[in-house]
C-alpha cells in the first residue's frame, strides 16, 4: 500500500516568523540566565568562560539553523539537539525543531528524537553543576524533561493534525470541483446529443424515406422523380445547416470576434404552424388545435416544440400515411398539456426506418429537466400516443390563484 503523501506545510507569514524568532530568543535567554546564575562558586573557570561565551554562541548557531528546519527537518533537529547537549541557550531552538518534526506526525522520527532531547537535557545539567541549595534531583529533572518533551510533541502533533485536516479539505474541494466539472461536461454532452437528434432526426428521416421510395417506385414520371430528388436535396442541405447550428455549441466562445453573426434563436411554440405545414407539404396529414390561454414563455415553448417535433418524426417513420392529431391545451395555472396521437398505419411497413428509442429517451430527459412528465405508448386501437405535461414557469400557486379569484 503506497504511503500517504505528507501534506505541504503552509507558508509562514511575517507575524509567524516574528513570534517564532522571539520564542527562540526568550526561551534561550531564560535558560542561559538560569544556568549561569545557578553555577556553584567552586566551578572551574573554564566552565564559567564556556557558560558566558561558548554557550550563547552555540545558542545563536542553533537558532540560525532553525531557518532550514522545514527543508531538512530531521537533520536540523539532530544538529540542534546535539548542540543542546552542551548549550543551555539552545533550548528554545530545540523546542521549536522538536515541535516542527512532531507536526509531520511521523512516529518513526519521534521515536529517536524524543529520547535524544531528554538525554540532552540531562547532559546539559551535568555540565553545569549547581549549588547544593539550587540542585534539582535527577529523578525530578527526568520527570520534568519528560513532561516538557511530551507537551511539545503533543502541541506539534495537534498543529500537524490541523494542517492535515486543512489539506484534506482542499483536496476534497478540488475533487468536488473536478466532479462537478465532469458532471457538467456529461450533462452538456447529453444535451448536445439530445439537440442533435431533435434537430436532425425528422429531416434525415425524410431523406431516407424519399430515397427508399425511389428504390422501389419504378412508375414515377421524370417530374415526380425530380420532385423527390429535390426534396431529398433540400432536406439534406437543411440538415447540414441544422448540424452546423447544433455543433456551434461545441466551439469555443468567440467573444473577440465582433464580426461573427449572432446565433439564430431556437424554435419556440410560435414555430409549430410552420413545422406542421412543412410536414404536410412532405405528405403527412396533421390536424392541429391550440387551446392554450396566455402567452407561452420561451423556455416552455422550446420544450413543447421539441416534443411535437419528435412525435411527428416518429409518426412519419413508423406510421406513414396516418392522420396525426396534435393538440395543445393549458394555462398559467394548469400548465401546458401536449398530445400527439396517430392511429395504426395501414401502409406497407417493409421499408420502415429502424427504431432506436433515443429520441423518446432524450425527450424524457428534456421534459424531466423542465419539471414535467412524459408518457408514450400504444393506444387501444393499435396506434401511438405521446402526451406530456409541462409546468408553467412563474405560475401562481393555488393560494395566490384563490386570493385573486376572491379579489
């Protein structure tokens, strides 16, 4: 199992650097003054000289070494601890490096560093013998050193825990951002596929149907054959135009291209008569009734247009020649009801187009995203019906409607 990567140490600000330097200086100064004042009068002159000159010099060296404690934590901790064996003024630097190593939360490093700090504290006490009245028994000194080391390790371990928790939160936020980006990309791909099918399916079905008719209709006159070929050509060109329009969502935004033509608006419910007229011009028989009250919002109209478009495409593919009945009804309070029904086709279906089901699947997702519901299936007479209900955006609630009627 791979080892968990160590969380990166956060950068230290100016105030953090100031209080760390102050801590090393104050603790080192207190330790040095306490040691120097507790020396016995019969101590050798060499020890007095070392306590006054050598000890503080090494303490300054140990303090300077702490600057690199994050780059080489174990090496700096070992060097500072060894200096602390012969220099009491290095105590502040030793505490800081011990806490820094403890913040890494690596018990293998603390297993040798903690005992070494305790041994160093006992050793420096032996170098500077105190007067009998100031002398501390070694068992008491051992317990005191153990407590100090334990507290420092606990504090460093807690700091490391907070650092690791903050790092995990950052990682979790990054993973959530990546997950949301992936979901958004998947949703966009689904939307593009849905749009691609809605826009192109009915035109390609016309091209396929007329091309299939030319395969087995040998009795067509040159004029009729020319009309059929013209229909195929017209719908093929229109399909290419629709394809370019749909693929436009895949291109990067051209915010700096001021000469680019604006994208055409998506069809709304007002374009339904033109859609039905186009279907009738191509041989379909459609009856259309609009019983809606109130202006249909744009978003609702686009969804309704796609529902009718897909239903007409399916009827043309699987029930050619049948009369398709399209009915719209609704109001801002009741919502929009869409019904597209056709009876069973009486024509030969040997050349019917294959069923994919992707159109209705995309339609269900589109209607669900709009907060509505979609039902489809065979009717009692063997025909097919597609019904959908869509909520009216910003429609008044029951309470609001009741209050308006009372008013």
